[in-house]
C-alpha cells in the first residue's frame, strides 16, 4: 500500500497519510515546489507528477497548463502553487449541491445529551439543551481507488538532497515514525548514491 508524507517535515510533523497523500501545499516559504513524497509498495520513495497532483484535486491532467508562460513551459512552480491553493473540486461540488438543496435535517435519530456526558463526534445544542447527531464525517461513499493504482504518470524519485534533509530532521525529532519508513528512505538514498557512483 502506498503512503504519503511530507519530506519537508520530520521534526514536529510528518503529514502521514495511508493510501493517500497529505494536503498538497502551494510551495515552500522560498517559493520552491514541495510535493509530498510517496512510499510506494515496491519500496521506492517518489513524488507525484504534477498532472497526477491535478487529478488528486479533482481536475483533469494539465488543468493548470494554461498558466505556464509560453516562453518557459518547464517552469512549473506557479502551477504547483495553483494546485496547492485549490480546493478539492469534488468536495466543493458536493458542498455546493448540499447548500443549494431544499432538504431539511432529519433529527429523528438524535438523542438528548446530558451536560456531563462525553461529547460525541457530532452534536448540537441551543436554549439550554444538547442533542447527539447521527451526522458523520463520511456523508457519502464513492468507489475507492488505491493511491498506487490512481497514479497515471511516472512519479519522480525523491532527490538525494531531499532524502538527506528529511533523515537529518528525523534525527533531531521525538516523533514516532511508521515502521520501516526511515529504513526505506535510507535504502532509497543508498540506491541513488550507488547509481551515481556507477554512472
């Protein structure tokens, strides 16, 4: 199973996502694109292609291409910023449809909530009373696609510099890392160094 994480982190956070990627960022503080890393099922550490990042946000591949200056189609930093600053299109569409619908909330399954009871995942209150709610963080279920099979374009191996920086930050960290992750990054780095020395 592929797992995503922020290679730019490692001291205070990781952004760990199982069979997903963490939130796509617009870029680093110095304006350099920093797509999340993905630990693939074959052990490789990669970053997604820009077009797959667009697709992860619910846009078609090359949706941001018109924003590329005609003089320099290789400069894609501003395209990553557009993707990172975008709202997930399917989520925004669902919210918009729900807001424009005329359906009313069905509270028939809700129950009274005592003031000293543990607050549930979903509840509401007014005028001195509180009730539990059957609303969940999973309002709909759509067909699921694993991250590894979702990626349509060849990902790019995480650079040696990025891998070294990530490992250096983890050495200063008190975080608990998923089993095997740091070993996988070390192996990735060793493979890159071996390929470079044999070239």
